[in-house]
């Protein structure tokens, strides 16, 4: 009778799973097909999707692929459980995944996960670590609670199974305790966490896996209940075994903490302080790698330098250090971006790595404007934090970071060359070039001009500006509509909506996962890409690929102040590259000493370093005509300026791999070489003193 019940339940379970999975498949297929129809009739899609890897210009009505966790085309729940309960003896010979087979070629960046990246993520997100771990255990316990109870797994063994890798309940208490004390436990934990969380899943894949787990749990409950009804002795045996296991588990916990962390210390320290080894993973399978993770995964050195602005904002200046180099490059991102943009294309296609390989000390700037609201005032309100315009980027953020670079480089070069300051004759002992994109270009121009007006040194030797912001009067109808909306509703919107960002972790996680689905289902992704491109005037940048980058994650992501958007609207209306208009002559007089905001274009004659301007022929966000306007004003003001134009869209300057652009940027950087005579004179003088 029990065999008959087992067979019936097995057939019913697989039938329910098949029907559920196929129903979800049909729904997704329908959404994909409707998206394909809409994409087929939308105008201009060919130019928008042209050149973006992974998109189909003529999408078909095809069904979605199996999720990666069902690659064999069959139910994988048993395999999923098997990976969690893998025997610890096998872990000693198992290393970390190389990441090559785990990466999706359509996702940017295609860099592997590694042990160093997980450690760096733990240090970057330690404030979320405990909360995430507690929440993860609660969710996982709820998911597998029926299995835990009905299979008679004791509580302490259940947690060991899920988080410590203890596979067999037949182990003796001494062997379990010794295994806890062994470092192989941590290695096993890292192994199965890597196996189960190293691939980011989309929303559809999460639904597949969640449905399968719940079906397994329900049928296991029914299976146990049927066995208990048919065999009462079985019920007493399970209950007796469960209570006895609970009592044994209590003794084990009293004898030693199964979840205790292993203290570690750093060799060579005089007074090493034990620290907990933490492995941060993401239970919802979102990608939360940082710029540090990408850099260290690829084998490059990394240094994080906190910078505090004069108005209290805490910025992160990141570095790929060459401490002995006198060639320094500073890279500054644009709006709604971070330093990740300069390393997102990996070793071959990223400007930051290319500059480092050419012998430069590379610094990556990050402007204010993160959801985490990093500020010296920990209790700062959202309204206070987001109350800034482009003025603050150019007069607070960039000056603070460049002064920190100056401080760091002078200190390091002095330690190597003691007579450096004496022989420099007022010149900088290094040559600093800046590569800036979009809003970063406007910020760096504002920085140089305001520093020259204040008669302060700006430390720069050359500017390379990729599609710089500043002039926006030649734009499409959509931007014009947005301009009027902002200018009309700004007094109402600014107090109510200080910043444009996703405020909750859930919706940031959802965006991160949807970006994965957009890649898995080309018609849906193509439709979203097309609609987003319409919003920005038909620009063909890979907008879907950009929101799939790791810095758009559930823990933190860049945002933009509403005053920055208003500032851009003011520039567009005035047809000038000007500073922020505070709305009244009195307020402007107090800030600038004149009733009108400072027109930066009139002060281009103060720029005393060479400037290389680069425009994108397909750029619909900042059109080439607007970059040429910068060029004409600089040339007429006597600035040493060059202009070049490539067949790129707006985001192609940072998020796409173009060897032609990299070669051009590196050729402009090489025009600035630090004089080597100073080093030779210092060396000779030091030898004479010795």
C-alpha cells in the first residue's frame, strides 16, 4: 500500500511541477511575443539596437530557455539539496570556481568571482552583513521548514546543513565538534555558497526555483502524512527520534558553539587583534560587486582613499596605485554613474586598466550622490543630503579629491626623493591628467575656472573630455519637454522629491534582477532598450547593459539630485554654460557678486592647460554640435584645444569596448611626460652626500 502511495504521489508531483513550469513558460513566452510584436512596429528601432551585442533586430516568437539551474531539462531540486549537503571530505580538493563558465557574455563586466572579491565585499558592505545573514537564515528556514520537520532533521543539524556543510546526522558528537573547529568547515561553506550564489538570477528564474521548492515541500508533507496514517508505528518512531535528536543537539550546543567564527590575525603585527572571518554572499542572487572587486579580481592592486569635502560629504577616491610613478591620471564619471564605468570592460577595454598598463598612477573619482548618503553627519536627512547642484561637484567634490591626490603623491614622492621639494621650483613633482565623461567634464571645467578666479593652483596638466556637458540648447523634443517641466514645477518638486533614486532595497534588487531578465529574453530587453532610448532622444547606448552593472545593486546605487537636473535645464534655457541660478538677483549677488550666475564660457581664457574634446557622432544626449561649441569658445579664447569625433553614442565612451577610442586617449595622455632631469639631479646630489 505504501509503495502504491509513493508511486501515486511521485506521478502527481512531477505532473504538478510540469504543469506549473509549462504554465509559467507560456506566460513568459506570451510576454516575449507581445514585446516582439511591439518592437516590430516601433519606428527607429534598427538604429537604436544597432551594434548592441545580444539584441535581435527581428525577434521571433520563441520560448525562453531553461534556467541555468535546470540546464539538463529536468527537475534539479535533489541536486540543489545535494550541493548543500556535500561531504566535507570532498571539499579539501575543491577550489574556488574560476568564474569563466559562470559568467554570461552578455553581462558587463565579465569578470570572475573570487575569494578576494568576497572578502572585499564583506569589508565594503559590513554594515549590511549581519542584517543580511539573519534575514537569509530566516527565509531559508521558512522555505525548507516542512522538510526539516517531516524528515526529522534536528534544528542544530539543519543549520549545520545549510550554513556549515555538516552532511551526515550519523556523525558522533566529537567528530561534529572537531569538524566545527576545523578550517575545512569554512572551506566547505565557501564552496557551496559559491556554487549556489555565484550566478545572478532573474525574476523568472527565481520564480521557477521557488515554485519547485514549494512543490517539493508540499508533496513531502503529504508523503509523510500518508505514511503516518498507514503506519502509526512510523509516527511514534519519528517523534521519538526527533525529540532524542533535539536533546543531543542541546548537549552539543552546550559543549561548543557550532556557529562560532574562527578568530584570525595578521602575521607581522606587533599586537595582532583577532578578527572574524566573514564571507558576504547575497541570498537573492543579485550582483553587488564593487569597483574594488572588479579591480582585484583581475589581478590589479587597489587602494581606497576616503575624502571629506568642505561641506561634510564623504567621497570614495579609488586608486590603482603605482606609487613611484610621476605620471598620474584622474578619471571622473558622469551623471548616474560611478567609478565602475572606467573598469567595466575588463582588462582589454577599460580606460583605467589601459592607463595603468602605460605606467600611470590611476585615481578614480566618485561624486556625491549615493543612496547610502555618506556624510559626516550620520543623521542627515534625505532633503539635506540631496540639496546640491553641479556647482558642488565642481567647487567641492573635485577640489577635495584633487587636493587629496596632491597630498598623497607629494608624500609618496618625498619619501623616495628627499630633495624633491627643494628642486621643484614651485612646479608639481608629478603630472596630473584628467579624463572626464559627460557631467564630469562640466565639473572639471568649472573647477579649473573657479580655481583660477580664486588664484589657487588646480594641479592639472591636461584635460581629456569625452562628450562633456555644459551646453545643451541643441537637443530633441523630449529634453525640451523635460526642461519646461523642471523649470515650471521646480518650486514644488524640490521640497517634495529632493533626489531621483530608488529608495528601497527591494526595488533596487528588483531592478538588478530585471536587468538579467532583459538579457535572457531578447524581445523584452529590446523593447525596454528602445523605450529608454526614446526618453533620451534616440541615443543608441546600451542602456539595458548599463543598469545590469554591479553598482546598480540592492545595497547601494548612484542617484541624482533634483537640483542637478534643474541646473541642466537652466543651462539649456539660457543656452550658456553657467553656474546654478538661485532664482533671485539677491541670492545670486550673495553667491557670485553679480545678479546673474557666472557664465563659465566667458572665462574659458583662464584655462591654461591643453584640452582634448571628444564627441560622439551618434550621441543624442550631448550632440556633437554642443561639444563643438566648447571647442569654438576655447579656440577663440586662446586655449590649446583639439577636437575629435567618433561614431559613438553617449555611453560608448565608458561602457563599450572601442580600441580606437582607447588608442586616442592614450596618445593624448602620452603628450604629457614629467621631466626626468629632476630625478637625475636628485640622484647625483644624494650620491655626493653619501
